């Protein structure tokens, strides 16, 4: 098996165990998912020999944008996977939701940025997870990873989803400064 597109990377990340050690744990927020795909390319594939399984072409190109490393392809792929009923999106709207801490942190950053309207927070804070069709697709079509590679992927997802978004951003911003030059929140993240 050779993974050749970024849609499959998203599916693999959503299938992996997260910080609660449960298969297919959701990923909260487009920003977190974007940074996870970026770090997957920059760090995970090298450390665990995933380059033999995942083609370099599978990783989208990232550019410096408003919130650090960004690839429009990730958003296009998410929309495609949702349209195929492989990924579902849940909007976080209240403190009763499991991801409310993430929402509160997101609101805090947006409010502190001065020039960003927070009236549509509920429309922008989303939680991504696999549908039963998506889970089946990964198990049938993307099951060629070794146990060691799955373990590495699980650890990676756990680290990325088990910390506050600001900590993840701080790591990305400190290590990959060239891709944060256009960021609206760079000074806040790095201070």
C-alpha cells in the first residue's frame, strides 16, 4: 500500500487513537487539524519511516498565512471527505459539548486579536470525526501500516490533541518560523 493523497492522511489521523486512547477520537478545530498535517509531514514520516508508505506527493504544500502554516488543499480535502460521507463535522456551540475548553480557548484568542469578529464563533469551531463509512474505508483500504507505524501515529495524534491549541501553535511557530511570517497572532503565540 502506498498513500498518495492528502485525503488519506486526514482519514488516517482521524482513525488513530488520541489522548484518551480510543480509536477514531475526533479532532477539534481546523487549525489543529491543519497543524497536525503539517507536522505529520515535517516530523512523523521521517522518524518512523513512513516515507516508504506515504508518497511525498500526499502532503499538501504549505505557505505562510494568517495563522501560520496553511494549505488550502486541506480544506478542499475535508469538504470532499464530508461530501463522500467519510468524515462528519460537529459544530461546538455550548459548554455542554465535550470540546468546550477548545471553544473557549479559540474565543479567547479571537477576542484578543482586535480585528477579528467573534459573532460567528459557533460557525467556525468544528470537530471532525470519521463516519462509520470512513472507519470502514480506513480499515479496508488504508490498513497497510505496520503495528509500529500505527503506534507512532497514535502517539503523534495523542500529543497533538492532548495539549491546548496554543501550545501546539507555540511549538509550530517556534520550530518553523519561516511559515509564520504572515501570522496575525505570531507575537502573541511566541511571547
